C-alpha cells in the first residue's frame, strides 16, 4: 500500500519561509514557500559530489506540493528572508508517490555573492528616448546628469550586488577628439534582461561612475555569474 506522504512537511522541525525564483527567458517567476528546511551539506554529501560541491554550500528541502510554479531546475534561485540569494547547482527528488513523482525537492545551492566576493552595488538604468528638432535621438536618464537633458528613463534593477573590475585604460579617438577609455567587467549576482538603452551606475566610495554596456556574457550559465562588458570614456 502506498502511503500518502505529501503532508509530512507539516511535522518538520526548524523550518523557515522563503521565496523561490524560477528562471525564465522572460524573467524570473517567484513564489513564496511557507515551509522549507535549510541545512548545510554534511561531509558524506560533500565527498559524494566528487568536488562539485563545496563547504558552505546549502541544501534547501522544499515540499513538492507547495511548489506551484513548476519543478525546480539548476540556475533557479532561493531567496531567504534575510535577503541571502542562493543559486541552485543541482537537485534530486526525495520521497516519491506511486507515480514516482517527488514529494520533496532537495536543492543543493550556493551563495554566489559570497563566492565571487560581490562587494560593489550597481543600478541598471534604462534611458527614455525622444527626438530633437533635427530628428536625432536624445537619451533621458533617471539621474539627469547630462547637461541640458531632462530627467527621464527608469531603473529596472536597483542595488544589485556586483564586482566591477577595471581591465584596461587606453587612448581612443572619436569624432576627431582623443580621450581615455576604460574597459570594465562587471560581475552581477543575478540574471538580467538587458536592452540597448541600458547603462550601469556604479557607486563607489570615491564617487559614482556611469558605464556603457557593450555585451552580456554568461546569460544562461548555471555555474558562473553573468558578466557585463562595459566601457567608460573619461
């Protein structure tokens, strides 16, 4: 006789609530999960992974019956109530019903913010476009930091954890003027949907920098964070 174990989570000890974020091409879909277990991996699990998992990785156990937005998958995220973001590296089903469907999901997850030392904070700003009297496009930014240009646009991503790395400085000539161009890699803590009208606002102790985005690397990687390739003309 197959026992119904779908409600066993009601008897779990030391549980917590969290937010589960399912990664989609159109952007993450989130759901609150009211009962979950969050545990450190034990030594046996670390050894069995043959180096795939590390000390500090977390196992998150979710009741399948509470997860209504579809089964979890690698690269999904678990957001704890203290704002810690865990990225799912691997998963396995727990107890199963007569149809061999999991009653629980065990998600091996990693805090990539700590792993990649994301100590900076960035905003992704998106320009609003208008046309001047000559028909040329004019960008309007939320900060309105360009002389003569009104405030406008939006900030689709605010206070994202990141790490900005200055890669190079070189002289460039554009429209007959020479200036210094800096190239940056900006590692970000989450997947982003970037458009051609976006830029990075990087807040540092020494001041604020605005970086033009040239390319997004690793948009769908599970084991590596996305990287924005950016430039700044001084």
